[in-house]
C-alpha cells in the first residue's frame, strides 16, 4: 500500500483544509485534493486516489450540513428525493469508473462550466434573492432527476459536482446562493457516501492518509460554512465564479496541454 512520508502527509493535510474550506462554500474541493494526491502519491492507483479523496471529502461535506441547517432554511421536499437517487446513482457511477474512460467527459464538462460561468457573470442578480419557482410536486420530481444525474457524475468522475449543484439549485429551483450552497452540501454528502462505500468495499482507500486528511477537511469545512453564512449570497456568488473559472483553466490545461 502506498503511504505518504510525514512531509507529504503534512502537505496533503494542508490541501485538505483548503479543499474543505472552498468546498463548504461553493464546491470544488476535488479541484484541490485530487491533484494534490496525484502529485504527492505518484505511485498510487487512480482508484485509490479517488477513494482516498472521497473519504476525506465526505467528512467535510457532512460537517458543513449541520452548520448550514442551524442557520439556513432547507427545502427538504426537493432535497430528500435528490438524496435517495444520488445515493443509488453515485454508487453505480463509482462501479463504472474503472471500466469506462472518464477522459471522454472532459470536453463536455469544460463546455458546461464555461456556459455556467458566462451566465452567472452576465446575470448580476442571479442567485441574489431566494424565490422558489417550482411547485411542491415539481420540486420533488426535479429533485429525483438532479440526484440521479449528478449522483452518477459524482461517483463516476466527481470534480465540480458541488458547483453544478449550486448552479442548478439557483437556476432551476430559484434558490439564492446561500441556500443553494447549503442544499448542495446535503446532496453532495449522499453522493460521497455511496462512492465511499464502494471504494471501501473494493479496498481502494488509503486510510492512513485519508483519515488525517478527513480531519483537516472537517476543520476547513467548519470555517468555510460559517464564513458563507456570515457573508451571505453575494460572497458565495463571487467565490463561485472564481472556483468555476479555476475549473475551466484546469480542465482546458488537461485537455489541450496535459
């Protein structure tokens, strides 16, 4: 089993804290943790990197949920259906990750992220107000669909799931950015749980690395979620644009240069 030297583990814990901080606010922790794991654990199997990342990530997303739930009203009629399908489809995606080349998704995800960034930048009032636009019945059905699609994506590929969830909760459901961030953490915890269960069953988690990273991810998540609640939707929107832009740069580099 691949193990990190103390210096490498210290660096990974630092990246895990930063990932938890960013992910608690706008998603995108995988943008930080996965490259760090790949660089600092060059001999580790890709499946083990993904499994280790998921265990660290679920600790942070789970820690953010009660922080948000205490201070932000949750729309459970849309979240509960999303949780159910996210669990099932994330597990399915994790099972397929070893048999299908995830690189085929990169150009598609890049195009989607560019569209998300442009739309959010142009619409200055996007996500400023919490004005739910779907009926109770439609919220449930859309919740099922969102959980299925992004649950599968998170189990199969992963990076950007939290950001996509926030964009959908704002653009489709009519949430403001703060409530969208809170809602995304609930669904993202479900997707991470399903993937972690699969990776644990398949023995693809490096626990001596994942557990310290998980602790640091939790600390970063607690700081990030409290800062988001304190600063509000405008702050979340600004950081969302920064993270999505970073995703675009990263994916473009991987596709055209890397």
